[in-house]
């Protein structure tokens, strides 16, 4: 099986506290990532990310793992949708933010734990390929929000 690593980096022309709000506040997340967002921003908090048109059942439940403002935000997203997340059915999505001076932020996302889920290997590889491409698109949109 090929590499299951999912990660993306971007340098954003905005202060770290602004980028933090952009990746953790529902009304900001809808500007670059999901179409509908519910989020309880605390460890153990639950939420939902919806994709596509309202009424479509595309989306995923999430459980917040880490809130370390303004440096680190992590959540698990899972499938099947009716299951509680655990290492065998969910992937950890972790955002790390590092200030690069007063007006720039290095943002990294890493999805980990794919090797632990109990999906067939070809499904894991498809997931990794899809999500690497998806994060590239999302981070492009995010960077454009702050383009000068």
C-alpha cells in the first residue's frame, strides 16, 4: 500500500489569532471548508460538518480532542455515522498554528490514524488520496481569504 499520510501546509498572511478564529468559529469555517458547521469548541465537544446542499446527507459528526488556543486544534471524524469515534473507526484531524512574525501564520493540518481503522486497504488509500486533494483545495481557499 502506498503512503497513507495526509498533511498540508500553508503560510497565511494574517496574525495567528485571526487564523485561529478562521479555523475554529463556525461562521468562519464555512468560508473555506464545510458548508454547514456545528461545533462545541472544547475537549469532548461534539459537532457536525455538512457538505453539499441543505437536505443532502453529506457530512460527518466530529468530536473535539484538543483546544490549545491559538496553537493547536484537533478533532476526530468518523464513519459509520452512527458510531462513537474510536481509533478503529475514526481519523484524527490536527491543525497546528505557528506565528511567523506579527502578520503571518504557518498552518499545518495532519490527518492521522488511518492505518488503525478497520477499512479495506483500498478504501484507506482512496480516503488518503481524496483527503490530500481536498485539503489542498481547502487551504488554497483559506489562503485566498487573506491574499493581499
